[in-house]
């Protein structure tokens, strides 16, 4: 009887890393994001948009899956911070666990240059991106 317990414990101990690693569908990048931004709930999907270039003050429209639209504006401030404004619209969204057919929200915040941000959009999604503001003159030069 004692031997059986040791065998079962040994098998469980040997299989534990495989079981634990198989339970997570998150990529290494998503795990890094969740470590950097622990305020993102573990059950909330994360959309990594990477680095996005903005002309200061000009809005950029981004279409996401499922009828979700972002309009993001990054504006360089006099103190070298970046003001980020986000307008989010969704055709179907969960807010405090109630599903609505149409949902929109707006948010504004400041970032230091080179920082990533992870704003939450409703209860269903967090986006991660790093804004980079470029001069509008950079687009017109050859």
C-alpha cells in the first residue's frame, strides 16, 4: 500500500510540469505583457498592436476583430510626454458582464516616450501598444 502511494506521488510529480505547461495557451509575448501589466485580468484577452507610428495630433483608425474600432491619437506635449486619446466602439461588448449591442468609450492618458501602455476596453479586451510620434515633415521628405 505504501509503495503504491509513492508510485502515484512520483508519477504525479513527474507529470506536473507537463500538465501545467499544457494548460496555458498564452504565448511567451502574452506572458511578458501580463507580467509587465499585472492589472490585466487573467481571463481578459490581450491584443498586442506593437509599435504604432503617429503624426502628432493626427488620429489613426484601427479595425479589430468582431466589429471593434479604435481611433487613437498621440500628441507630443511640451514636456516631451505623449498624450494618448482613445475612442473605442464595439458592436457587441460586455460591460460589468451585461452584453450590450453597441458600446463606446473614450480615455486619455500621458506616457513617457518609449513606454508601452495597456488600456482596457470594456470588460472584454485589453490592447497593448507603444506609440511613437513622428514629425509630419518626415512624411513629405524623399
